[in-house]
C-alpha cells in the first residue's frame, strides 16, 4: 500500500514538473453594462495544469488530489478537448500554491517559477490598490517579468497589452512628477 502511495505521489510530481504553467497577464476589461463602458486594467496571475481530455483516469485523479489534498484550492474545468486545473486568486497562489510548488519543482521549471513568484509578490503587495497608486518601478518590473514568462521567438514583437501598460506607466511617472515633496 505504501509503495502505491509513493508511486502515485511520484507520478503527481512528474505531472507537475511536465505540465505546470505559470501565467501572468495584463488584462483590459470593458464593462459593457455600465454607462460609457468604462475600461479597467489589472494584472492577473494563474497556476495551470492542462491535460488532453483523452488523458487516463489516473491523471484526472492526480489533479483531484492536487486540488483537494495538496494545494487545497483551485478548480478543475472540463471542456471537449482538455481538463484544466487552475488556481487564480493571488491569496491562494501566494499562501497555498507557491509553498507547495517550492517543495516539488525540479530545476527545469524553477527558473520560470522564480520569475512568476517575483511577480506574485509584487501584485500581492498592491492587493486592493488601484493601478494609479502603484510605484512606477514595480509596474515596470511586472512588464519585464511578463515578457520573460511569455514565449515569443521574435524579440521585437509588441504584445497586445504592452501599449496599454506603457500608458499607465506614463501616468504613474506624471503623477510622481506632480506630487509635491512633504517638508
């Protein structure tokens, strides 16, 4: 019995190291139901494992174990092509997913994980604050980390979100210049 449990845990660790995705996005949301359709921007983070729908039942059970016993948060979604485990809340990621992942990730995934963790720490520090209250340097760091995490072959490629992020940085810089020093 102990051997089976060890074997299942090893398979779960292999699955995590093979399929984990550390997602960081700068999102633009338009509220169509509100007058004038205001636009909001935010940083979104996710921890994701995606498997093909035709995966065996053992893999699906491993995701359930990850959700219910190990990380103890997140959701599993099913669609016609895949099974997807995701943790989205910055609190759950910082307090549950990161401590667990630090124990099981191997070198190959640790580099991306380290970048993602830095981003989580910045976002967590500004939890509940408007983007206009952020430090420009922290916003710049998130842009840098987001680019490092995304897989683009063309180094001159401009991401869809980059122009909006630059506008916010310009606003943060202007705000900083107009603030009078306290004497």
